[in-house]
């Protein structure tokens, strides 16, 4: 469980880092989707509200795919 949280935290930092290329941020969003960590929800919502249509769409798809 601890490893999952650590991975989710790293992916969250990458996904919300505006200095990173969009492709890298999208990949981090997919990683957050598959991580299964509860900590993934907040960064996904943050990106969904960011105003960047492409990243927001990816974040919303990631939120929809979480179980």
C-alpha cells in the first residue's frame, strides 16, 4: 500500500507540473488512473479544472476509468 501511495504522489506532481510537456503530463494522468490510490482523485480533479482542454479531457477520462 505504501508503494502505491508513493507512486501516486510522484505521478500527481508530474501531472500538475505545468513546466512539463503535455504528453508527459497525460502519461502521468494515465498512471494515476491505474494506480488505484485514493490520493489520485484530487490531482485528477485539479487537472480537470486547469483550463487546458486536452489535459482536462484526459483527466476526466482517468477519473471515469477509476474503480
